[in-house]
């Protein structure tokens, strides 16, 4: 469960997120929908503990946080697909994260297989990866710690059609396992076959928080 309450985040004179309140429940795939610049990434980084709120609070699984990073075993995330040391292989990247988070080394091969980067692909330098492969590696990073809460920032970007179908199935399975799954997108069409709940924001403020069916039925 994620509880965002009156969250405000400012960057100098820019207010990226303003008095944002919503709840993300376990057992669902919740879409986090809003146009570019709406404040989705900022909110996700705050939930993850990478960025401190200017006001309000964020609680994940009952635990509030100050300005500390959450461990990969509590919250996993796909953030910016570009945010990986390109000189390393996917396997080496994950091994470093596993070590830092006290996750068994064997988990690296498991998640690489799960995202379709088993074998040679996982041993190649990330610098040579396509965007789709980077997305898969980011998803592997999110899964690494087997966390109850997972955040995915624009995960469908760069995936081929087959990859999109695969990742939707993955999200549904994670939700069916009782996890909390929050997936951001700037496209309603992407969410239609991905999420069952929606949190919609615009200009840093809440527009709607309801089931996708109810939102889609608005006229
Ligand atoms: P989204 O993910 O919905 O595209 P962001 O959260 O990235 O939106 O951005 C929301 C707003 O906050 C934008 O106006 C963006 O320019 C601004 N912003 C985000 N991060 C920073 C930062 N580190 N410094 C200054 N402004 C930022
Ligand atoms: P460092 O502190 O040396 O930057 P970390 O091992 O803490 O390295 O983080 C490495 C990478 O993992 C960074 O790109 C960071 O943004 C990302 N990261 C940190 N915590 C998480 C998390 N809970 N889920 C997903 N990615 C994370």
C-alpha cells in the first residue's frame, strides 16, 4: 500500500507536485496517468525515497520516510531507462545492486531470465542495449529484491509489441500475487489494457483517482 498525502514538491520556483493525495492498493495494477511534465516522475522518486517532499507525506507499507532511500527489497522501481552505467553488463549491474541490498546472487540470473535477458544478452555491455533492452533491465532491477511494492515509470516506452504484451502480463501477475503495482504513462491508450485502477494528474495536481472503467465512462 502506498499513501501519498498532501504531497508538494518544489524545485526552486517550480512547483512540480501540489497537495497531491492518493492511495495505491495492493492486488491491483494502478496506472499513474498524466501528460509530460505533470509530475509523475517526481512523485515516483519521492515514493522511492530518492527525493524528499517539500510538504506532505508519503507512506509505503505503513512506513513513512525522511530523506532516505528505500531498499530494493521493500520497493523496486524502473525509473529512467538511461540511468545505468553503460560500461557494465546487465548481469554485473544487477550483481552490484544485489550485493548492496543483501539479495542472494542467484537472484540475478533468475530476474534476467524473467525479463528475457538470460544468457549472452545479459553478459553484453549495457552501452550497446536498445531502449527495449534497457527497459527490460530496468524491470529486472525492480524485480530483483522481490519487493511487495513496485513502481514503473513509462515502462512501455521502447518495447516492441511482443514486449508490451509480455510486460502487461507481468504486471497482472505481480498484482495477482498481492503486490502493489504503480505504472506511469502519458498515454491513456497504454493504460487501457494495462491498469485496472487509475490515478490521473495534471500540472502536479490530482485530476481523478478511480477505477479505469469508471474514468473511461466519464463523458
Ligand atoms: P512527468 O514525469 O510527469 O513528465 P516530472 O515529474 O518529470 O513530470 O516533472 C514535473 C515538473 O517538475 C516539470 O515542470 C519539470 O520540469 C520539473 N522538474 C522535475 N525534476 C526537476 C528538477 N530536478 N529540477 C527542476 N525542475 C524539475
Ligand atoms: P549509489 O548510492 O552508489 O548511487 P545504489 O546502489 O544505491 O548506488 O543505486 C544504484 C542505482 O539504483 C541508482 O541508479 C539508483 O537510482 C537506483 N536505485 C536505488 N534504489 C533503488 C530502488 N529501490 N529501486 C530501483 N532503483 C533504485
